[in-house]
């Protein structure tokens, strides 16, 4: 734990200007990003006596080892830079809303020659019109199914579209009238785009004009005694009205607005957003976050706005944003939103009328979401905490191992030796920091030497990163902090040491790992091994294993970590084998399928032994007659003399391509 006074800037160094600041830990990792109208006043608040700080703030400043800042011109620039840095560095002490699900959108790909209607998730793409988000994908499909009757826009994938165009026949939707079949030229690109535009206009809320137009066409058709056309138009109008009924009218003045409500307690906060377009609720989404920093409702609202609109622009930002409390610098936030939209955005707290009533509904949804989240997560949090405590107690550690790294070795009969490293933080996998290694120093079934090599390589990289970053000195006003591409705060491949190293294996592998750390002078990282046979935990230098109860949450977490490393190593090893497949000489034998090829390899053990076999010996393999045996012998005789290695389990022919080290 660091003393904040050890890195406190000297008086007069911090400028009295708007800006953004970063706290870094001893490994130069950015742990907190903040903004301020006055950097001098804001940073002074962090260097008060620890007893006067909020407990979360005290934890942050004692975890940090340095602070630095960047001066900007306006508060709006500070807001933009703060969002960019939070997104880039992912600081552990900043509020980060966890989306409780991946919300689907109804998307129309207007950037294509023939726009397509489809369900989309994830990041939004330029040139695509989005409507939603929806709570469920099936709700989108029901809406689309109703509207295709009136707007027969293409819904097929690019592959299906190309196949239909080459075959000259549309798909089933084209035959039943739910697609205008542009793939076979029933409509021109201009006519199809006009259909897509009408579809988007209707989804955007301009429904009354279109329905009145259809009603007028229906009346004209009835007067002209075109009763079939009138009936079809009547059914189209009914379908559109059913689609409209799926989104209730909540605001009578056709308002475009987003309503954001919060429910919070001391530890967590839930956010709910209702997207209202044309007076109707077009979508709903929710987030949940841990309150890892000392933040009030206004601060939570500001973070929610940053996350909601940080990647959005144009129509995605509505004219009006209703919130339960205004951010600290509401004018700057409103200016930032207006810049994202390209026109004025009203940010305010509803005081009366329908909008206040709807805000109360959104708040009730947020409260229910928080209760549901805490119910689901309570057991998970408790279990993970208990597991880490049990591991610390069993291994006699000073504190719970918040970062665990596990290593596993994988090979195929001594060839293609690889290793994996998986990382668990706070009992959860940190997939972005998984690493894999290719062992090139030697070949053979020597897991002990392989383990020693991979542990040495991992921690040599850690020491190299540590030496490169060095010590940081605070900068004075007007100076630019010295940062290089190697020291920019981004997560490095091997920059952060674990509290516990777990190896897949028993006493020999544990001893090899401990020896590798000792050779590098690292004595503050604990090591243990988990043997598969009896699930025993081995410690360096101990003759007897540590036996955890089968019902132990600590043992379950170690098993999960070990199995994850094992699976990651197996996947890498198999991917290497797949890249090294070479054509087998048996492929030249006509009529010889994969089953009989594998039967030959299994019977003789290798292609080399198969070459040495006589025709009579080949005939002894079930399913092989003399004619086939002779064909096999001829094919092998004509093959290249230097036969590659063969995977005896699958019959794959292998070669050594060298590869690269991790």
C-alpha cells in the first residue's frame, strides 16, 4: 500500500485549468481517470488525510503510485478526453456499466445496393439505419414478418442473394409475396430502395401518413370494383396497425426522447433507459455497475450518458434527454451531446406531466433490475470470495490471490510442444490476457523442462517490462509527461505479476516452476500445482500434498483455472497440427476412404511400417482384399522416400514447420 504523500505533486506544479488526470499504480497501469474544471482544486482533494476521504477514494489513492494530467481548453474537451481514456485504459476504479445483455436492433443496410432488413447486435456500422434496441430478437422478427407484407424488402443474406441471382429463381419469400425479389430483377434497385425508405419512415414513427395513403387507395379500389386489390390493401393496413400496437403510445406530442433512471445502494447501481421515438417506446435497455469510486447520482448520470452516447451520433442522439439528476457540469454535457447530434439537445429533469409519470415508470424498472441483479449475483460474489479465502488459507498466503495465472503443457507424443497461460482476476477469467507459447528448445515428452522454460520466459518478460517503465517523476506546469509507445498505460502482455502461479501437474512441475522463479530472483509470487489424478494441491518443497475437501469452493476454482488452461493449450496444439497436415500417399489409392485409411494406420502404427508390409500382411486388415492391398502397395512405392510423421490417432500426416515463439 503506497503513501499518497510519496507521489503528491509539489505546490504550484498543478495548473489551475480544465483538464483530465490519470492515477497509475506501481506497474504503470492506469487505475483511475477523472476530469476537472480546475485540476489544482480537484487533485488537492485526493491528498487529504486518509481518514477524511471516502473509503473507496482512500483505496484508490493508496493503490496508486503516481498521478499525471493533461490540460485542455474547455470543459467539453475534458469530457471528451475523459471518455476516450476510460475506453482506452479501462481503469479499475472508474464506474463501468456492465450491459446486462446484448440488445438486438432492427437494422436496414442502406449502405448496400439492395438494402436488407435484419437483426443486428454489437457495434453500429456507418450507413445502416437502426431501430430499437428491442428486449428480444423474436419481437423484431414478429414486427418484420408483419411489415414485409406491405414493404417486401430483402431479408436474405449475401450468399443466398447471390445463389438466387445465379439460379434465376427467388427464395420462398419471393414466391409468397414477402420479398420483391430484386435478386431476379422483379424490381429495379431504385424501386427496392424506395421500399426500404418507406420501411424506415414507418419504423421512425411517420405512420399516420402512410396508413392514410393506403386507406385512400383501398377506397379507390373498392369504387372501381377491384375488390381483390381492396381486400389486399385492407389486410396490409391491419398488419401495419398490429405492428404499431407492439409499441405503446406514452407521449401524446410525438416526442423523440431518451429517459434515463437510476436505482442504487451503497455498492451497486442499475440504470434503465427507455428510447421514445414519435411518442412511442421503441426500445429499452439496462446496465448495472459496481460503485468502485465515490460517486453520487449526478456522477452516475454523467457516466451513463458517456457510455450511451459516446459511440453514437446523428439520429441516435435524440432532441431531448430526461434524467433523474443533472450532472455537475450540465452545460458542458449538454454541449457535448449537441455536438454528437449536430443540433441542440435538451438535457433536463422532468418536473410534471406525462414525462414525469413515464420517468417514474422507468425508475421502477431500474429498481426491479437492481433487485433481480443482486439476487442473481449474491451467491456468485459470495462463492468467489469464499473460494479465494479458502485458497489463501490452504496455501498459507498473506492475502487472497486476486490474480491467478495457470500454465499447462500440451504435445502430441513429444511433438509440437506448446504451453498456455490463462489469467483469473477476482475469480473470473481475464481472456484478454491469455497467452500461448511454442516450446522450441527441445522436443520430447518432458513436461518438467517445458514448464521451467515457459515460466522463465513469462517472468523474464515481466522483469523486462518492469525495467523499461522505470520510475516516474511528476511533471511541472507547462511540461509534457514523458510517455513512449512502451509506456502509454495500455495493458502489456506480461506487465503485471500474479499473486499465485498454478501449474497443471504434481511435485516435479511445481519444483520446476519454483526453480525458474528463484533463478530470476522473484520471491513474492506463490506457486502450487494441481494434479489431475486425485486433485491434490502440491506446494514447493513439501513431500505431502494439500488435500482440499471435495466440496471446497477453493478446490472448485483451482479446477476451473486448471481446466481452462488445459483446454486453451489443447486448442492451440490442435490448430498447429491442422496447419501442418500434408497429403497422404494413401490418397492416391482409388476407392480408399478415410475409415480404411485410419484402419491401416491403426493396424501398422505408422506409414513407415505400412511401407515395409507385404501384400499378404495388408490383406490381414479387415476390409482389404488382394486387389486393394496391391493398390496400396503400389501407391506407397511411388510415394516420396522420406515419409513425414503420422498422427497415429487420426491418420494425419504431419511435418515440422518450425513456427515462432510467443
